[in-house]
C-alpha cells in the first residue's frame, strides 16, 4: 500500500471514514455489515481521488498518461 484504489493508511479522509463506520455501529445507526460496506466504498473512492491528484492524466496511479501507447 498505497496502490490503486487504496489511499495511504495515514490519509485524513480515510481515518474519518473508518471512525464514522465505527461510531455508526456503536451508536446503533448501522449494522456491522452496513458500516463495512460504506467504509469500503468510500475508502475506494478516496483512493481513486488520491490517485487522480497524484497523476491527473494517468489511467491509474503510477501509470502512463491517458492516450499514451503502452508497450
């Protein structure tokens, strides 16, 4: 880690997503399964955003800019 679509483990938004998932279970607002799904989807999205910020023209983090010949 990090590699697409995972944000860095020290990412502030990822910490907030995980914290919110834990809180929602503890408060009875969500089942464990719902909180995990919510955190997974939003964590993946944050990784995608992080990748685009690192390389705006890339298909994926560390990849070649879009429309570039591969191989």
